[in-house]
């Protein structure tokens, strides 16, 4: 390795690792703040909290690494230009391309490592972190009651509209479905308010309900009476439910039974999942089309009713060809068929929408593994020439410029991926869009830097205005003299 390449690489590595550590520390703190509700108040050991952060940290690399490369490139090359080191290189016959050659090889190596990291380390860390979060959430079910949704707590499904008071112990608008041993929810309890009582050392959580009703569906042995849906209703001023927490507090934090998310899969596994999802989706679509055609009744319409006269005058109804009883039967049958088809269509529409969204997530996760590698190279060719052009090192202007560029890159990617999940745009286009936008900028900046031109062509624009102004002034003075 040449002395110049070693000097540039050493300078870049010092800045690179410093910036990477600082940014990683900032994002880890942001992670702690984001998940503080899952970690606080659950008597977790320091080892468990550190393990949680360790498993979550690899997910930050796709965000931190491109920003680190962009910031480091601008700072290092800006410092070289500010200290006239590039001027000394150019006076010695060393061009900017030659000065960037050693770092280009290093960045390519970093991009390959980034792909390996995204394809192997991040899925494993995602698997560990999600399972650990699931297990932590079960340690204290009293804290696992989320407002506005049903929460599974042992033999009960509990939903509350609002939590308040110390440790969120007071509940408003409580709805409880009690699970039946034979399956199903035949008992419903509704109360205006409730209170959680118990200690962290106790295996029993007392739920005190106030001003509510108790609904219990009565299962009849006679099937003909079940259509009436008989039930028993009672009112209470206060009702206490004791929930056994012994099974919840005995949670194995090393359990890794959950493995159903796109972030846990490698590229080969994602491609296999995409293929299987696509085949299953197309099969379900074919079955749905066949089912909807069968529901229409077109196959059996000629066997059910035969009109007396197949000729129908213009303006008359087909039902006029039948007697009143048969016509009413036909109308009721058609109305029932249409309502059933509409309900089935609405249900299947949401089902297919969810399937499409899941398939798009798999495609986005696959392309993100490749985008990380290419983004490292593209952002280097944005930051390095930009630093040489602005000729400013340090943490001031280079950091501001880098953050603005990266936020633009990052937000474009986020908005595009969110649009791709619901099928508005292709997942391939959405994942690569921000990189495609930065690529022409990198080419433009590299060309401007290697040809010793400024960031913008202000000189040409100002010269044009100057010539136009002088021409207008000369023409005006000439006419005045005449």
C-alpha cells in the first residue's frame, strides 16, 4: 500500500469508527426511550436489559452505517481540502480519483460485509429480540393490558377504554370475555369502572369491577331451542375477579418458539417464502373466483325455476312470468344470494389485502438486504466529492450537510416503503427509490469535484446576468444620447 493510500485510509478509519460509535450510542439511547414501557417496573435483571439492547442493536446498523459513511466522507475530504492537502496532491500530479481509489476499495469491502451482516446477523438478532420481548411482556400481565384492544390474560380476554391513576390501576369501560373449557366465549362481563389490586410478589391479581352486568349464554341440549339464543343477565354493584398469575410469572426468557416475521429470514428463505406465498395467493384467488361463480346460482338457475313464457316484453319484469308465490321465492332467493355474496366478497377482500401486504413486506425485506450494500457505495460517492467541494472539515457544516442529505434519503425510503406495503407502488421500486435518487447526485458531485468546479454554477449564472445588465445599461445610455 502506498504511503498516500495508507494516510487517507487511516484518517478515514479514525473518523469512521468515532462517528459510528457516537451514532450507535445515540440510537441505542433512543431505543431505550422507545421501549422503556416494556422494560420498566418488571423487576428485570441488568443482564436481561443488556441482552435486550444487544439483540436490538444490529437492527440499527442499516440506519447507522450509511449515515456514518456519509458523515465520515464529508468530514475527511472536507478537512483535506480545508488544509490544502488536496492542493498539494494535485500539484504533485495526484488527481481526486487517485486519492479516492484506496478508500473506494475499502468501501466496497464494507458493502460486502454489510450484506453479510444484513443477511445473517440481523435476522438472528431479530429472532432473539422479538422472542425476548414476547417473554418480557408476559412477566407482569397487569402491565400488559393495553387500552382499546382485548388482552389475553389466562382464562379471560380483557378490554378497557382507558387506564388512569397510580400504576394505571384504575380502569374505565371494562369488557371481559370468559373463556369456556369447551371453547368459545359464552360469558361476558361489562362494567363502568374497575380497579387492579395486588402486589408484585403475589401470584393473584384481583380485578374489582363496579356497576356492571353479567351475561351468561345458556347452552341448550335441544338444538331447536338454540336458535332463540337464551341467556341469563344479572346486575352487580361490585364484582371481584381473581386472576391466577402463577403461570405468567414463571416465564422462560430463553424461550424461542416465535418465528413468524419477515425480519427473521435470510435472503434464500425470503425468496422461498415469496414463491410459496405467491403460489398460495394465486390458488386462493382461483378458488375464490370459482366459489363466487357457484354462489351466483348460474349453474342451477334453469333447474330451480322454468318460466312459462321465455319472451319478455320491454318494460316488463321477468318475475311477471311467474305466479306471486314463485316470484316471491325467486326474489327472496336472489336477495339472499346477493347479500351472501356481498358479505363473502367483503371478507375475502380484506383477507386478500392482508395477504398482499404480507407478500409485499417479504419483498421489501429481501431488497433491503441488497440496498444496504449499494447505499454504502453511493453515499460514499456523494459525501467524498461534496467534502472536497465545500472545503470544510470538523463537526460543524459537514455534519449539517450530511444530516440533511441522509434525512432526505431516509424519509424518501420510508414513505416509499409505506406506500409499497398497501400495493400503491412496486416493492422493488420503493426499496431502491432513495438509492436511485442519490446515484445521479453522486455522479454529479464526483464530476464537479474532479473537474475543480464549485457545488453550483453560480459563476455562469452571475456572468449571464452581468452581461445582460451591461447590455441593457449600454442600450439605455445610447438612446438617451440620441
